[in-house]
C-alpha cells in the first residue's frame, strides 16, 4: 500500500487571523490520570482529542474507570487512590506517548498482578530505565529483569518505601512519575529536580494535596506525602503552547502577517520559545493574562518580523523550549548572523532523533549548519528563498518533524513532498485544518 503524503508548491500569502489551538497535551494526560485517582466525577473542557490522549482514556477504561465524552466535555468517574478494578493478564498500550507510558506506571505500583505495558515502534525504542530505576528503589518489580524498553511487565508491592530522588536531566516525566508514586507510598517522598515543566506540581497544589515546594536557581525541591483521598478535578484545558508555536513561527517568517492565538497556556516552565524568539527580535506580545485552574493563560499577539538576529541561546532556557527547538531553528535559518544552541542531547531521546533529523532538513534547505550529538550552529541567511524540490521521508513518523517541514515549506518556498501527514494526530489533529484556514495551499 502506498504511503500518504502532502505536497506544498508555494509560500503562504499574508494573513490576519484570530485562532484557537487544541488543548494542552501535557495537561490533558495528567488531568485524566489524576482524575482516575479522585473520588467523584471530574470534568474537563477542551480536552485534547489526539491519539496520545485517546490512548490514555483507553488504558484507564481497561483499568475499570468509567469515562464519558460529550462534545467538548469529558467526564471521568474516579475510583480513588489505588481503586482500579481489573483482571489479571491485561495489556496497556501507550501508543506513541512517552508521557502516558511513563506516568501510568506509578499508578500501578500496588498491582497484585503483572501488567504488560506496550507501545508503538517509536516508543519501544525509548529509554524507560529513567523511571523504572526510582520505582524499583521503592519496591516495584519489573520483568524481564534487565530490560529497559517496552514491552515490559510491572508488578506492584504491598511493601512500598519512600525515597529521596535526584532528577538531573530536566525531565518532567521522570519527576512526575515519582510525584504520582507518592500517592501510594507511605511516609515522605523527597525530590530534588532540575528545572522542567511543572504541570504536575500545579495540579497537586490545585487539589490541595500534601506538597511542599522550594525553588532555587537551578533546582526545585519537592516534599510529598500520601493523601487520604483526592477530590474531583474540574478543568478547562488551555491551548497548547507547543501547538501554538508552529503558528507563532509561521507568522514571524511570513510577509505582512498578524495572528492572535487565544487562551494559550503560558506556564513559566513552557515559554522558553517566546523568550528565545524575543531575544532574536520577534514581535510577540502577551495580553489578557489570567490564572485558570492554577495555570497562567494568555492571548498571544504575533506580527511578521523582518530584522531577525542570531542568538547564542542560553542553556537555562533549554528545558522550557525542548519541544519547540525544531521550529526555533527555522527562525535562526532566516536570522542575520550565527545562532548557537548547546546541550540539546535530550532532543535525540524524543520520538525520533530530532536534532539529527532537523540538521538533515536544514541542509536540504541550503542552510549552513554545524552539528554534533549535543549542539548545533546555524548560519542564518535573511534572503533564504528556496526553488528546489525537497522530499521529507523516513523520520519515524515524528509529528513535530512533519509539522516543522510544513512550516518550512510555507515560509521558505520550494516544492515539498512530505510523507506521513497523519502523524500529527499524535499531538495536534487540527494542525493541517488550521493551516488551510490561514490560506495555505496544500495538496
């Protein structure tokens, strides 16, 4: 069977639009997992309807949770902490989602049965030892004994012990895994974590769970103890800044264009892209800022920007922009001067080796780059305008690589053939629909 692809033949024309983007993926998955542990009926509006979130809901249903979806609202009938009801020999499929695969584990650490966790081809290559190691220290069992990739089996214990955990990578998934395990572990769980997105901490505080936070310049110190119960969690999920980022960059790189992105999550641990692009001269403003369910939300106003400048990107912003570097690279390609990005090895631990693939795409675009496993130097060209044919294939169906390619085609011209467009369903199902509403000609 022939593979799906799209074709883009020309740059996008000027646009002035107000748009909304799909609900935040990180928050959607965390809401569903915590709602399953609550007592009562939790309600979420604007829950992301991507494959990653759909797989989260499917896994929870297999664990006995009743879930009802109505138009723009999802209801989860929580079973309480460790309240899952299921038979032996079940298999939970995390699909492509590292967040789901890693964060479902701490909710199973009291399971009397072996539960099999599987994922798709891409997820099955990713390292799970980073979350298995602290769970093993708590007393959780994994099989086969020395395996650190999916598929794996988890079997819980009645004799769990609290740990002191050091998170050095800036991984919100690792930190959140240990935080969620504290729901079932007696005593105090203590975490020293390198700065990373903090949606789980905000949800814990919003739910009034026993959590103490102290912050230093480079690390967060978190102390948790197991609660007696979790109350229902009602939320309106804000728009995903990672999804909004594609339109922010498209607007910056397009001629005479403006866009307003409505009701976007601007959590301080997620807006590295805005800080980086502003340092490069981009015209971005945040307006109508408010706090919604413990998260900061804003409308984002963006204008085309002619005089972009290269950047020596501060590594302190890496963790808050890790999913957006692919399109930050596109801005660097159009900027005047040389841009330096360092300590980005984590990019190669994502759905695909993103730093390697992004380097390959930039070279196809006639952008001069120097890169290794950990860093990339981009020599900007403000006059970059492509006439050539470019084919994007064999990128492990990574949704962000696919969307980066679409933004590249619409911003720099050329004739592009981009395979596996359905990969966007993983995180942003409405991406191509919104692009077309802005006037893009995609076949």
